[in-house]
C-alpha cells in the first residue's frame, strides 16, 4: 500500500481555491450592510443586516483568473519579498554575512542554546508591536545561515521567526492590527486589560520558545563546535581579504534594521517604503562589499530566483479569499458560524467565539479584516449575553492569532516554511502540539477572565 504523501504547498493552495469555488455553488450568497466606523475609519458590518443576494457562483474561468488577481492584490508584499530577498543575497555574496555568523558562533561556543530564546524574543516583540509577518520572509536567509552554523535543524529558523512572531501577536496587549482594532470596534479603551494579557503572553512565549529549544536540541547535529573548528574559523577569518569591507557591510545591515523598525513603528511605512529600503541596502552592500555594479545586479538576480517560489505562494494564498469574495459567501460563513452562539450559556458562548474565530481564519486570512468583519456582530451579541466585551476581544485575538501558526492560507507562513526548505507536513508535526497547548492556555485565559470580571 503506497504511503500517503502530504501535498506540495502549491497543490494544497490550488486545492483550497477549488474548494472555495465548490462552496460558491453550495452555500447561499449573502451580504451584510456596511458603514464606515467613526473611530477606526474602516468599513464595518451592520449587525443584523445580513440578507441573501443573487447567487454568483464562480465559473472555472473565474477560478483560474482568481490566481493572477490574488497575485495583484498581494503585489506590495510580493515585491517586498523579491527586493529584500535579492538584497540579502547580495549581502551574502559579499561574504560579510557568513563572517558575522562565524564570529557569533565563536563568541557563543558552548552557549549556543542562547541563540534560540534571544532571536525568538526579538521576533515575538516585533509580532506584539506591529504584527510582523510578511516582513520576516526576506530575513530567512540570515536565519538559515545562523541555524546551520549552530548545527540546528532548518525548521528552527521558521519557529524562532514566524512562529514566535505569531504567538507574540496573538497574546499581545498592544498589537494595533489585532487587539488595537478589535478594542476600538468594541468601544474599549486602548491598552485596557494590558496586565492580564501580559501574564498570558509570558506563559505563551515560555511554551513556544521552550518547545522550539527542545526540538532544536533533540535534532541538532551531534558533532559539537570544538576547539579545532573554532581555530579553523579564526584562521579562515584571518585569511579573508577585505575584512574592513565585511565590517562596513554588517554595519550597513544593522543600520538598515534600525531604520526599518523606526519606519514601521514611527513613520507608518507600508510595503512600498520597506521594499525601497531593502533595494537601497542591496545596492549599497554590493558596492561597499566590492561586488561592483555587475556583481550586485547578478546578486539581485540570484536572489530573485531563490525567493520566487515563496513570493508566488503569497499570491496563491490570497486567491482563496478572492474566490470567496467573488462568490459572496464570506458573509454567509460568518453569519452561519456566529448565529448559534446566541443560544449558549455565557462561558460556552465565549469559548464558542474562540472556535468560530479559529475556523473563520481559514477563509479570512487577514487578522485586521477578520476584526472588522466579526466584532460589530459579536460585540452586541456579547452585550445581550452579559459577556464582557474584553472577553469577546480575547476570543477573537486568541482564535484568529493562534490560527496563523497552522493555516495554509497564511501566505507568509507558507512562504517562510518553503524558503527554509521544510515540507508543510513537517511544520505541522512540529507546530501542532505547541498550538494545541496554546489553545488550551487561551481557554484557561478566557474562563479566568470571565471569573475575574476582566
């Protein structure tokens, strides 16, 4: 009997596109009325306004054209992935990146396990601050070099980056794209419930980072970095020409990261500015690193080739939502899942909201989009049930945010796992036990929040 083989990521995403097409023929088309929210300036649904509309099943031709439409709608993100991927390839070809990692390996000899919690906390912080996801894709080459030099499995690069960022975002007390939007739509003060969220954020990160460290140490290559290896590295470093060039390139890389963080957090950059910054980094690094104009251009081209598959996955994932919108069944799915909650006891209703948000995140892969779609419906419902609005926000935050760890409609996750050279079933095998532990933690948090009157 042939052994089951998990589908290729592209096959998996096309399968979901076809499933969305099939649902457009099965589910009734329906829409909520929408209005602009005065606080968030976003379009939100009007509670109780769901109504049926003429069916618009997606034809085979429309299903195929949804793929280029998905690529167009995700163009800003895809261009960021290409330009940043090309820039990091240029940096790598100067030799500076590997030399910097080798230096770090020497400094941490015997304490390599520190790398995982430090890097994971960095990405978790960025996830908590600004919902970092697609921006991680260009950083994968740096993480892969680091993990390979530490002799950790390549899956660890995805775990400490996209995994830690997703956990940080899901339990964040101030992520503007998740809890921030949800609290505004629920009429709650920003940063309210911060102390409660911080406690569970710490526990969640302990679970994720502890699980990642355990996996990395169990699957680490057995040969340690001994004195002979260190001596060889030092000899190689000493023998390399242009050491000062490498230092300048690494300094340039550090300055880029600092300015990148400032631009995102303080200047409100979108993907266009981020892409431009990485392009400048690549050009400057190539010239400073001695590659010349032609060598720099060739480095960009090599990077484009390496990152192409990851970038395309983001567009294919977006195409699923394009089909669901075209079939006008997204609102039908939301209405069908939220309506039964009105007949449940308070605690079960809150936990039901957690389940609804988890299930909804498959067809609605945007956390901010899910907030504006569901919070106007669930907030009045929670008032009728006597359920705290803060708990309603927690259910959304944990349900949608944690689903980012496992759903194949998360284009950034698919792209990063693919860039690491890891099969998606391997990622699931690693992430699913930790995900279930985090969901259990979310259940505990919601039940405790109800008991404490948060």
